[in-house]
C-alpha cells in the first residue's frame, strides 16, 4: 500500500496560511459557502459562521492564522452590530418607558452578576476579585441575534426596544465595573483606597465631558454635513467616521468601544431614516463583510481541544453558562411579570439578552492583564477557556430562542391589523409583468388585467430583461416587437401599459431593479415547461428572485386560455393568515374567480378557511367559494385526481424562514412535476415583510437559500437502498 505520509507532511507545511491576501480570500470563501452549507443542514447562519471559525482556526484544522485582520474587521463587525441597534431604536418608546428600561437594565445586570459571583466563590473557589470579574462578564451581553429581528420586521416591537435599551444599560454598568476593577489596581495584589477614589473621580469627569460634547457636537455637525453634501460615498464615510470617533473616545475614557458605537447610533437615529439609501448601504456593508468576519474571529478563539484535557474545563464552562444564562432568564421573565407582558415577550427579552460574544472576550482580556501576584493573573487559562466555550453555548441559545420568540410574536398579531396597511397600499401600486416569449406573454397580460384593482385602476408595467451579451441587440429588437403586440392588446382593454426593455448581466437583479424603479407592488411572470422531471424546477433565476424580493410574486403556467377555466383550486399552507400578504393574494384570486365566473375551492386548515370565508362574504359575496379542510400538506398529491384540464391549481407557498413556511414545502417542486405535469398552475409567493425595503438583507437570513437540503438527499438515498 502506498504511503501518503510524505505528501501529508508537504501539504500541512503550507498551513496555517499567513499571507494576508490568501487569508482574506479564504475568509471570503467561508462567507460565500458557509450559508449554502448551513442552509442544507438547516443550521442558522450565525452559528454556522462561529463553527466555521472553530474548524478553520488554530484550535481546529489550523488552516488560518488569526492575524490582525481578524482583530480589525472583527472589532468593526462588533461595532456595526451595536451601531445598527442604536440606529433602529424606537426613541419615542424609549423616552416614554424610561423607568422600565432602567428596571430591566438593572435586573439583567445585577441578577446574573450576583449568581455568577456566588457560583465562582462557592463552586469554583475563585477569589472575590476573580468571581467579580466573571460576574461582570455575564452581566453584559451582545446583541448577536439582533439581525433575526430585522428579518421578522420587529425592530419597533416593545419587547425588542426594551431588550436593546436594557442591554445597553447592563453593558454600560458592566464596563464601568470592569474599568473600576482595572483602574483601582495599582499593580499590587489589593487595590489601594486612594487610587480607587482618584480613578472614579477622573472617570466621572471624563464620561460627563464625553457625553456632553457628543450630544452637542454630532447633531450640529451631522445637520451641516447632510445639508451641504448629498454624495452617497461621502455620507457613508461621514457616518462611519462618527461611529469610530465615538468608539475611540470611549476607549480613551476606559470603557469599551462598543458602548461608543451604540451611543453614536442613538445620536444619529433621527438623521438616518430606516428606509433611506444610506441606511441600506450601512446594513449591506456590515452584513456582507464585517459581521461575518467578527463571527469567524470569535469561533477561532474557541479551543475545543481543552475539553480533552479533562472534565474541569467543561465543568467551568457549564457552570458559567448555566448560572449566567439562568440569571438572564430570571431577569427577563421577572421583568415581563412586573410589566404585565405576555410570555412571548419574556421569551424575546431572554433571547436577545442571553448571548455573549467579543464583549466578553474583551473583558476577559482585561483580567488576563491584571497581575494580582508574581506571575499570577486575575483570570487563568482554564477560566478563559471556559468563557470562550460559554460564548458558543450562549450564541446557540440566544439564536434559537430569538427565532422562536419572533415567530410567537408574529403569530399573536391580529390578522386584520397586520394586513390593513399592505392591503391599502396595494390599491395605489402597479403590477410588473415579466415577459419574454410571445406565446406566453398575452396570457400573462390577461392575468394581470383580471387581477388588478379596478377602483382606482391599477397600472401595469411590462418588462423584458435581455442578457447583456453578443446577442443583446437582436434580443432587444425582439422585445420591442413583443411589446407592440402587448400594447395593442392592452389598448383594446383601454388600459395604459408601460413597457421597458432592460439590459442586465443577471436576470433576477434586472427584475428587482426595475421593480423598485417603477414602484410596483407585485410581479407576474410565466413558468417554464420542462421536458424532463430531473430539470431544476425553479429555472435559472426564479429562486434568486423570490429570495431577494419580499413582495408578492405570481408564477403562472396556462395550457389553455384563461377564460375557459371552470374551477380554481387553491392550496393554502397553515398559518398563511398571519403573513402580511394574506389579504393581497386573497383579493387577487377572489377577483379572478369573480371575473371568470367560475367556482373557487380553498384547501387548508380550518383556522385559515374561516378567515378566507369571512373575507369573501364581506368583499366578494357573488363569488362561489367552497372551503375544504386539508389537515396536512402531505395531502397535496391526492388533489391530482380531482384536477381536470380546465381547472387551475393555485399553490400558496412561502419563503424560507417565514411564519407559514414548513419543511414539507421543500418537496413542492418534485410533487408538482410528478403529479400536476401538464396542468394549469399558479404559484404565489406572498408579501412576507410588508413594506420593508425590497432589497433588505441580513446575515442571518441571506437572500440565497438552497432549494433542497442535504437531509432530503440522505433520506432519498436510504429509501433507494
């Protein structure tokens, strides 16, 4: 047998990678492929990035060296999280409930501080100073799960605002106590009383001067700059400069820079609207590069090998994680009881305040520098390893709890109040019709004419996106000829049709850009007709489109004229009534059935059917609607026996990570190809995030999702074998 040892030795000699260019390249590959792999494994992307750092770091496969770029970009990523949290704070709500902010902030700081301090003394037998340092670390928290809130559109929810504001109070108190602990040591084993008094006097003076100066200077400077300079790049650089200025000043005072980043976000809150292009650029830059860099760097600090040295490190980690997390839970649920909030709000408060990340590492580094004796430091290696492993545990807990609480809050909302705004807005917006093939385009235009709002008349925009290649000129000419045909068809119905031929190197991006430019409310486009069942169901760009566009998308395939349909069968997923776009697609289908004078039959859960029947009776009493209970999505293939050639099957689906999404929807492409091939078909992706920016994104919910998970492939392989 051939010996591979020499080859392995030669290969390992190239690791760890120390060249900055290659390090940056590998990190970009991690940022690119980790969400794809984690999506297949159904693991949240935040946890995936931390795990990637563990695997690639010096304590894993030792592929990457944690050079200065991780320190720089990681620190910027942490600043970004805090800065964005300050920018998205509900300032009015914070002012009205400042007493509750203070109460929860004190509880979420002091309860875990006290529990961890007692645990350190009694169970781990640490000194009072070391136990106090550990308590300060657990008293603070990092808003690691905050990007999940943006995905659900809950930035202004009361429990979220309360959690963010209280987190900053607890962080401020913890940083002050850590600064006092460090500043009161004069190099001896015990702090001196005179040094402590002098330190606190100087600290209060510096902090007061900093807050007063920033509250006066930044608003004046921001108003002056934004009025005089409208250049997007200059505004972006100005905001970043303000953030780093505040971070640097708080570092000089003795606080960590994360407090200054959050404080600058609070000051700039009123000057950067949430839907502004500047806010979008700030979020994009952070979510695309700096925040992933920060998460990978945190993972590279975790030394899982210490678990092999004995059970003591694991014991330390479990005690720190349990008592610190238990203290955060006590503070969150006790505060929710005092404020008479529902349990779901308590879950949200616990989820957001339970994670620890680089802030804990920074405080631990302070302890590593405090010498309490000859060659003896306040924090030893076992304590440091326990803190770092605790970070991974609390990040997992925080991510899962925040995701669960977000779904609970969205499900608890009243459907009417949730959808009123999007339903009203639909009456004043346009429909974008994506056309390419002459044989399909007239049917799509007919569909748009049938489902558009009539009072007031809703506008129509026809779009033809052409690849920007050597055939672009010829394809553009074909698009213009197609539009002439559609213009004649629209004129016959006395409808004004706007047309646009657009060159693009990416079809999905071209559609999204045209969608925003024309101010449209939804998209209608045709579906391909595969000749092979093994072909990718969504085609080349549809998956990218529906993951990157939050508004309603209707995919249609007609094998016979639309006006010859006798029945519409609609399959509704459970909890669809809680989606912001529920009323929009229901209005469209009701109007289609009314104009075609055909029956419409809904299949779904009783809870959804009740609201559907109520809406149709109140708004479209002439529609002949039938409500048929369907207990589970697995019953979808059974409908194939009841779908005739003159029926239209409508499947209301959902994007991944939304309230009505379920794992059974992953099988939808295969089921539609297998059981409903050759039938009239429409697939609807409803509005998921209301009027949120269409191109918004967060790192926890990337715009690309894998069509199938690795678990599906494993199950199919086991079934065949």
